[in-house]
């Protein structure tokens, strides 16, 4: 009798242990939002300044490289602040979709945004490259959009990640998803 009970007990324990692995626990963190990723947050801030018409604030975030900045100096940038800036200075880009291309790990990124224009509410694409210099990321805007060459590293097109602002409906996601640069 003891042998039968021991056998049943062993079978029960083996059965319980075998079923333990069937339900996987998800320990993966929630996907990050653009606002939680430093270079993406910087790109979004630059796009917001540009949309507001804050030429001086955008100028301070720009990379001073061979392509040059959008203005000669800060004085020139201040002279080019949009006439309606006061009307838009407190507005933010709230609904957007974006593609992130990491060109050089933790150093260089390219972002292609799609959002509603603050002034006419039409869908707008906005592309910037960020480069880390010291502890901060500086921006280089693509006025005509980026090309396949801009997202090609070592002869191969870099894979992109897609991010959306919080609480978009499926229809808004479809509408605000930018086309990949490589297409």
C-alpha cells in the first residue's frame, strides 16, 4: 500500500513539475516611448521648436558641421522667429509616428517623423539626423528628406524601429506612420 501511495505521489509531483514550464512569464519591459529615449526626445523637441517657429531655440540644438546650420548665428536666428510664434509657443507635437534608424550605436541616429502641422493640421514629414557630441545630441535637419544612402551603413540599409505617441487609435497610427526612407 505504501508503495502504491509513493508511486502516485511521485507521478503527481512529476505532473506538476512538467506543467510548470507551459506558461511563460513575460519579464520583458514595456516598449519605450520616444520621450524615454534621449536622442529621440531631443529630435522631438527640435521638431517642436521648428513647428512653433522658435528659430533661435532650434538653432541652439543644431550641429555645426559641413552642411552648416540653418542660420549664420544666433542673432540671425532670433530675427527669423516666426511672426505667429506667440500663438504656438505652448503647443507641442502630441500625435506622431516616427521611424528611428540607429546609424552608429549610441552615437548617431536618423529620425523620420510624421505628425499634424500646427498651423494647417495637414500631415507633415520631418526628418533629422542626430549626432552625439560630448554628453548631448545635436541635430542636422534634412530639408528635402533623407535618401536610401543616408540610412545605409557598410553597404546595408539599417533596420528601423517604429514609435508612436501614446494613445493613438489604429486609424491614427495608419495615418501617421511615415514611409520607410529605404523605399
